[in-house]
């Protein structure tokens, strides 16, 4: 093979490699200058700034709002951690945003633990009683719904009082914004007595009393509240007279009573 040919081929290959390398560098740099990339990268910065500023329990509603707020960046960078490997915060963003539910779950657990440690002495003395660990979890957890299942005498009322006390004294919630409801007057009276003893300005009420309060506030004609005697008379009149005039109502009542007595499996009445 001629020397000039070898030299020319070598030069060609050298220029080709250099050209390919320069094109790769240009193409790689171009993607980091793309307008959409830069816009979404700014959203990633805002995402991390938001996480850095979290200082309270994050409810599932707020969690979902955060996911929705940064959906544009999440969609743009999804599966592109290697493609944008020079920007490491994109990989971190994908890891956190892609599993944000577990991220917030871990964050909330850490927050609850921190609050329990911070207010240990506070929770050691509620009505001169010491809250157990589950009660402290219930008090600090600030979710939209928080179901407490416990038997009689296990401290449910104490937990409610501790929650109200914590909200007012540690979370600076106005007492007027706390709604305490119960089914019975007896429970309401006990709650109000114990709230008063703790010098807490919130008050409890029954579901019926709350409803009647709104009716009186907004209804043009305020209905009378029936007492037990009137209710008994209405029911007696209906069962003794009114139901007999309506065959469908009578049949439905008989079927209801049959089911109540445990015989609904054998019911074959016509519809």
C-alpha cells in the first residue's frame, strides 16, 4: 500500500474522529441549553427548596398537591437520569419524586418522633397523667383523618384532651377553630368539665346540638325540638294507625322487623 495513501487515510480517520467527538460535545452541550430543560431544571430547584422548608406534618392532601405542582418536571425528567447524568440533582429528583408517597411517609415518621422527644415533659403531664407512646402518636399526627380504636377506660378522652391542649398551646390554633363532637350529653358534659379544669377555651357539643345551632342561625322558621313524649306519641300513632293505610309501608315494616329478629334469610314477601 502506498505511503501517501496510508497518510491520507490516517488523516481522514483522524479528522473523522475529531469531528465526531466535537459533534458529540456540541450535541451533549446543546441538551443542557435546551429551553424546556432549563425551565424544568428550575422547577427541580424549587422542589428541593420546598422540601428543605418543610417544618410540619405533611397531610396526604398537601402531599398530593406537591406531586401535582411539580408534575411538569416529573414528566420531563422521568427515566432520563442517565441522559442528564452531568446534572446529579436530576437523578436525586427522580428518586424522590418517583416514590414521593414513601418519602413523605418517612418524613412524617421522623417528624412525629422529633415532636415526641421535643415535648416529652409536656406529654408526661396531661391531667397529671403520662401519655403512652400510641397516645403521643395520635396527638402529634396531624392528618385529615385519624382513627383511634381502643376499649373502654383505655384513655381515649385523655388523648382528645391532650390533642386539644397540644393544638392550642404548641401549634397556636385558635380554640374557636377546634370542633369537639360527641353523641351523648354525658360525654359532652365530661369533656367540657375537663377542658375547663385545664383552662382550655374550646368546648364540646353533641351532633344534634350543633345541627340545631345551624338551623336556628340560617332557617327562617325555627323548628321545635321534640321531647321523648312527643316522639313516642308520633311513633305510636304511626304504628297504630298510619301504617295500616299504606300496604307497601306495612309490608316494608314487617320485613324490617323480620330482619331485625334474624329471619330475613327466610323472607319471601312480594315487592
